[in-house]
C-alpha cells in the first residue's frame, strides 16, 4: 500500500515528509492554480524540495501545448515524475503518445471501469478514480474502485483520489485501491484516534509520576 499527499503547497510537502509514511505527491491544475502562475517552475521547485519517490503532474493548460508541457514536466525528473492525463478520448491520444516513449502515464478522472481496460491497452501505470465524487455522482458507480479492480488484468495500479476524511481513506484500500492520495489534513487525521493518543500520554507519564 502506498500513501500520497494531494497538494501543490511546498509547506504541505515538507509536513507530509515529516510524517514518515508518505511515499509520493500528486498535484492537479486546480491545486497548482492556488499557489502559482507557472506550474512547471513550481513542479521543479517541489521536486527539489522533496525526495518522494513519485511525483504526479497533470498538464495544466497554462502553456501552448499539453504535449510539450507533459514532456517538459517529465524531463524535470524522469525517474520520479508520472504524468496524469484525463481519461477522455483526447486524453487517451495524448497518453498513447507518451506511453509509446516509455513515459509513465496515469489516467485520471477514471470514473468508469472502462477506464481500466483502456489504461491497460495504452500501457498506463495507473488509473486515478475520484472516490468522494463517485459517492456523490449518480452517473458513477458507488463501488467504482472495486469495479476497477475486477476489470484489471495486469499491473496497472489504482490510486484513489478525492478522499475527504479518514473513513474514506480506509474504505479505498478495503475496496481494492493500491494507493490513496489525500490532503495533508486527512493524512494527519489517520493516526489521531483518541484512544491511541490517550495511550501515548499514559505511557509517557509512567516514569514521570514516580
């Protein structure tokens, strides 16, 4: 199981790294827009500021060509960057072009089990379904992650996104996700169970009371 941070904030990345269990970072154009007018430059800075093994970047539309933006983003660190491409007809064509060059690609907004079949045909390394959105959207199966897992025949990973709280985080893994990406607040919530915190305080006080 892999746990990723979903953010574009350098401060969030630094805090997530200190947690010790976060193994990667995902971004998207909405997150990037909140912090920068130059997503490629900011991605370069995020990569320099962290040592996460994986960094997921989605072309933003900020530049003239999505293909050129994708290729530039990947070239920032070919060993770590995975490109997120929308699971749409236009996205599939871009994903094919990149995958044919051995660039790691993930189909994002994979809101149908069909996306898994297409991702495997394209040679994508992952699909990224939006969990909370699937729960709220009647056009999307509520058990989307389980359906993606049932369709899968190869090694394409399921990276669950749109996770709003710790309960959804655990549910994503239970339904078959290989990885979950979540905002820093959710990641910090994972081990904040009151009983565990009480036990920690009690153990810490044992020798302080003597």
